DNA sequence: CTTGATATTGAGAATCATATTCAAATAAAG
DNA sequence: CTTTATTTGAATATGATTCTCAATATCAAG
């Protein structure tokens, strides 16, 4: 996956905040873009460790927080209570279909639902900020 | 709030599973129906303690699990990672509008959204099981 | 009302994910 | 190269939830 755009975004973010451009931060970004989406901190930690055994958990958590702040990564609190991180720029919203057997995440957006959600906010006098929608079921592969 | 229906449901559940009808279990149910909805385990623990100081955390957690199994209570995993429990029979589904300032929960159901969610499951080859939708924003009171 | 089998309790310890502390290492500016 | 502020990893702390276990309570049978 080409992650040059995100790399630039991260570098810009670090520079702007007077933070340093370290190896570890780059390593974590790299693994993130190659090892898939919707990863737990542990999965990221283990993946980074394979190539860079010295890295510590604290650095992974700190870097994930930074990536989220920079808008490169999104944190999902799933039903099991474990946070998952997906590598993605903030502006492209999507929701999830999740298989309860194999755990696969499918990303979906339904513009009609999004519109109705806005209506729900308005109907209840809320100023809308964000939402999350998770659809749990059994995927095609697992229901065979 | 009249919770005789739920009490009967719980008693039946306990009897069916050869479990015992203890004071503590009744106390937790009672607080639950009087102290509001969408409570954390801690809030429930503290509320029960006011009337029944001897009760322990373990009993609260165990009873909440039982109530969920009995279909009297639903567990919500919120974005802060803390589980909340709402006292309610299983069959009445609803989603939530949540104020990010004051934390108020408003229960909503939009039949059109529910239909479109079913369509999303089908479109992606998923057998539907359940879903959760949380809309985060600022409520009327807080935006004044 | 006993008795005895079984379930339940509360205190405390254990667990798990995540956050914090701090001395040593490193990046970046001069 | 020096200086200075930031970052790192190891270890420790935290906070929510679960487990362990000895003591206690429930409930059915006698
Ligand atoms: Zn959406
Ligand atoms: Zn996603
Ligand atoms: Zn719904
Ligand atoms: Zn609710």
C-alpha cells in the first residue's frame, strides 16, 4: 500500500507540534499500512516487534494516540471492550459490518442512513458531532 | 416504576436454571428499576450499597450477568470502554443519542434506518444478528 | 424443624488493556 | 560538537472486570 500521503501528513503534524521524527514512529506507521486494518494495539505491537524487536508497548500506545490526533488513524471501541485502530484519514467516514464467527470487518456507508441519522439528531434537538454504527451478523463464508 | 413483570421473569429464570432466590439479587433488581437507566456497574454498586451496605462488587457483576442472560438487562459497551447496563426486556430494541457534554442518553428507533440496515446486511451477504447505533452530539440543554 | 447437598456470598487477589514514571538515549537546532 | 527538549523502554500503576475460596445461605427431603 502506498502510504506516502499519510507519511507526509504525519511529518507535517510532528513538525507543527515541535515533536520529533523518530524511527519508532515511522516503523509503527509502516506496519500499520502493510498489516491490515482494524488492528488491536497488541496486534500492532507484535507486528512491529517482528521487524524492530526493541520496541515497547508504551511507544505503540503513544504513537497510536499521536496518529489519531493527526487524523491518520481512528480508534474503534468494539463490543469486546478492546480498542481497534484503523489506518485512515479522518474525512472518509464509514461504518462496519462485523462477522460474529470469524471477526471480519466490512466497511460500509449508506448515504440514505447517513441522511436519516442527521434527521434523528435534528428531531431530538441535538447538534450532530459523529456516530458509529456496527452491524453484527454472520458473513457468507462462515454461514456455508 | 412497577417492575413486577421483570421480577417474575427473573424468578422464573432462576427457578428454571436451579439457581437460588437470594436477597442480594432482589436488591440489585430493585435499585436498577428505581435509579435510572444506562448505569455503570459502579453506579449500581454504590446505589445498592446505600441501602444494603454489605454487598460486594463481585455480586453486582454476577447478578448483572444473570439479568442479561435472563433478558431483563442489556449491556452497552460505550466509547469510553466502560460498560453500561440498561434495565429492559430484550425484545424492545432501540438505539441511542448521547450528549458529549452532559452524557444524557436518549433512546431512539427509526424504522426506516432499521430497514436500510437489513438491506445492508443482505447486500453484503451477511446473516443479520443485531446492531448498535450511537449518535453523538450536543443536546439542546447543553448547547444553550 | 433439622439436615445435607448445592449454590451464593464478600473479601481479596488476579487479570487484562492501557497509562504513567523516570533515567537513559536520541533528535534537532545552534 | 554541544545543548536542550523530546522520546524511549522497562517497570510500575491504574481502573474495570473476573476469579478464588472459605464461610454462609437456600431449599428440598426427611
Ligand atoms: Zn455512518
Ligand atoms: Zn473500518
Ligand atoms: Zn436500531
Ligand atoms: Zn437505552
